[in-house]
C-alpha cells in the first residue's frame, strides 16, 4: 500500500515492512540502479537492492533537501546511516562524490564532503587511540 508519493519517490508498506520506492525517472536514481544495484533473495522473491556505495550516495543526495525542509528527524537518521556505513565498510568516497557532483549544487556537495571528512577523521582518531593497536 502506497502511503505517500512525490515526483521521484514513494513510501509504501508491504505487509509490516516500510519500503522506499525510488523512481528511475530521476536521472540519479536511474544511474544508481545501473551502477550500484544488486539482487537479494527475500522469501520467494528476487528483490533489487542497492549496494553500500549506492546507499551512501542516496543518503547524501537526500540530505541537502532534508536540511532545507528542517526535517531534523530524518536528517539525524540519514547522517547516522552514513556514519555507520563509513565506519563498517570504509568505502572510497572520492568516486562517490564525483558521481554526485553533476546532480547537486557545489555548495551542497562541499558541505557533504565536510560531514564525511569529519567522520572519517573521528574514526581514524578513535582507531589510533585504541589500546594494543
């Protein structure tokens, strides 16, 4: 059941699972589908899903809009998601920023770079301070 729909995405509920639907009429979403998609078996279905890099791209892409909407609940969730993905998977971020560049204002991309850089620096400092390492 679709709960909310906008130009490029919708929120739906499939049984008890909340699902975000991203429409490939958005050029970024289409390219994410082509470059950062994988398939997972879920029950009897083959479900398309994004890779870690694709998740990071999508979260970063959404953040400037959420900031402008003052949607702080979602901002905190998306920022936390990005930070957790950075900590767990340590992706090479430069190709992802290059991928995002044509789809975002330079000022927004600059702020996102700062967010990521600060988190990477924090993670690096925390690792250096671990005893026995």
